[in-house]
C-alpha cells in the first residue's frame, strides 16, 4: 500500500531519478509507518484547490493542508506555525498523512474517473501534488480532495487536446504582478467567470516588498527571507477568495519572475550584493515555498537529477520551470525562465545593484550576456526550428520590445529588462528568423502596463523586418509607471503600438488558425473589490503577417 502511494509520486521523474527515488524508499516507508489520521478542528482547505500543467492525458492537482493562520492578520514564527498546525490537525511534525483525491467527468461528481492518495508531511509544508494521468484529451474534469473526513471545495480543470488534433481555438487569460497590498483581486474574480482554457501566469505571483504609499491591505510579516516567512506570504495571498476562485476554476500554466524571491535578482546575485552562497539559501527557501503553493511540479534542470529527497521536500537545487506545451495543431507554447540563469544586470551601481535606468551602457550589448542562459536559449531555438504548429507563443516574464529613451546625452535603458540583454534578444529573434517560422507571438508581464509591439532584429529600425509580435499584459494590482515617463518611451520607440500603465487587469488571448486577438481588460488603479473591468484596447496578429495591429 505504501509502496503504491510512493510510486504514484514517481510519475514524472527521469529514469535515473526513479532509480534514486526507489533507493530511498526505505526512508519514505519509514515515514509512512508514522502515518497519522488528522482530527481537524478547522477547515484544512483554507487555501483552496488548484490545477495546472494541462497535457493531453494528464493534469496536476494541488492543495495544501492549511487550517488557517495562527492568528488571522498577524505574522507567525516557524514555531508558531507548527504549533498551530498541530493543534488544529492532531498531527505532529514527525508524522505524515495520506490525502486522497478524486477526479470526475461531470460537474455533479457522479462519474468517477480516477482516484488515489498522496502522502504529505511537514517537510513539504503539508502540500499535495497529484499528477493524474490516463485522462482523455480536450476534456473538462472536476476534482476534490479528502483529509481526515473533511472534503475540499470542488475544482474544475481540463486537459489539452491531443498533440495532433485539429483545433479551432485556444483561449488564454494572461496575468502577472499581483501585489497583495496594492489592490484587490478583482481581475481574478473576472477571470474565474470567463470561458478560458487556462490561465498563463507570467510572474510576480507574490511580492516580498512593501510600499506604504500604495497599501490598501497589509502583508503580514516583514520581508520574507526564510522558508517559514515565504510560506506565510504565499498562504496570505491564497487566502484571498478571488484568487482561490480563479485557481479552482481553470488550470494554470506558470512561470516566475523576480518577486517570488526578491526584486531584481539574477541567478545567484541580489541587488544588495549578498554573498551568493547566502543568497542561494534564501532563493532555495523561496523556490520551495513557491512549489509548495503552486500547481507546478519542479522538474530537474537539463542534465540534473531530481532526487527523491528533493522531491520529498520540494527543495530542488536547480528546478526547471521552463517548459513546452502544445494545444493540438494550433499552438506551440514555450514558458521561459528569465531569472534563474540570467547574467547580472549590466552597468550596476556598485552600492545598490539590480536594475536601473542608465545612460550609454555599452555592457548591455556584450554578446556574452544572457537572459535565459545558453542551455535554455538553445532549447528554445531548437524548439522553434522544429515547430510545425500554426502559432508559436513565448510565455516569458517581461517586455521583449525596447523601452529605451533617446536623450541629447545618449541612449538611456532600463537594465533589468531585455534592453540590458540586447545581444541575447538579438539571438532570440535571429533564432526566429533562422527557423524560417512565422506566427511567433511573445507574451509578457512584469512591467505593469499593457503593450502591443512589433519585434524586429534591430528595434525601431524600419529597415529591419518585423519578425514577430508582442503582447504584454498589465498587472493584476501592482502600480504602473507614470504617464510622463511612458509617453517618452512611446515617443522613442515606434515599434510600440500601444502602451498604457494607468490601469490594472488581465488580457484575454483568443487564438484561432486565422489570427491571435488580444483584449486588454482593465480597471483603474487601484483595483477595488467588485469593480467592473472594461476593454482598454484590442490588438490582433494575422496568420502569415508578423506584427500587431489594432482591431
Ligand atoms: Fe511586478
């Protein structure tokens, strides 16, 4: 019995990883001996349920046993978090517990399809990930969890169409940047009411930082640095009912940006020039908390092996979050990791590192610099070269088109964005050109503005052909830049067809064989509860014709 449960967790491992996982079965079997049945004194599903990673035959189901915070609205230490959990569950930190899941073919839960159990324990924050395979392609499913006699809310999810299926539509909701303090998750409430196939979340799911000027509702705790502190931050965000509703209604496909760890980090560097070994320990804590709270499974980096011990705790040294997804014959989608492998920002201030606006930074053009890391660059280039589907979508964290400003004193760039990685951007667009593929659309977030732009090998040079198109979604809540600055950016960058930073929301992306249409849905800053979202603008890309145009 224990063995079967354990084997269920091996589904996505590479063969060497499976061997290692099996070698450590002793350890897991030992933990299972101390398995406990919880006696809940509070709802253990306070953070809701979620699903993600829609494949033609599988989805990933998520929940976390979390019976509410120790004291609502207040920060709790690691010790207090554990004591609170023990008191409300009857489970000790040395026990594990089996959580069962069920998946159904109908909303009324009368047609069971699959069921199973997953072991969880304190070392993985009592999080639960169940990859359910053997499902039918292009189908909606409903699911729920059980723990100690308590039943979770019901979630809805769906599988992708078969990889070779003829598909007439994909509808996505694009979202990013949801600073909890700066607004309400009205956009998520709206997304939960939409008929979309999945949510593509492009980063800044939590924020570590605070800005007292724009605080509608406070974070608990200070800036997170430890696993317990990152867990508390994630739990706070997931206690928002609108965010839970959006997770429960649609599968999500996710990548991350910087604020899941700390502003402007780059691989092993942070803006404070912390010793990389110290920073990597913080990053590992942040990544672990991320995986504990998201419907995302941390695959190993290319060439790396995910050990059973790593999966047991979700403390994966080099997790791979970049992935390739398909939607029938209609779409290839690559979700990219723009943080874990990037070169540090160029022309850094020696006191306060990270990104900044800087004049005449030659280092930005250094061909040795990379945003994605060379392995991920090559993986993407090979994927583009081999792509035979109608559309090629890139889901990446930030804005690919240039936001430089030409001044009498020289060219000013923002070094944390792709302008700080100009040669890497040129390599990406050269890969598009060399692959001889059209219908490439980059989807981004991070900059807290809606953008529609043309992508050329030489930005803003009318002699350089448009190779691809860009749609960037505004933030769910996070405040955008001022209009004066944005007007200067628009004035210096004719490739930008649309840029507005004054409104919050998300973007509906409708993909058909004939076109991709983006509809920017927004409400003024700050996003208020129950606000109605309106259409700010619509842009489209026609099949066979690179470039955005207003609709
Ligand atoms: Fe952001």
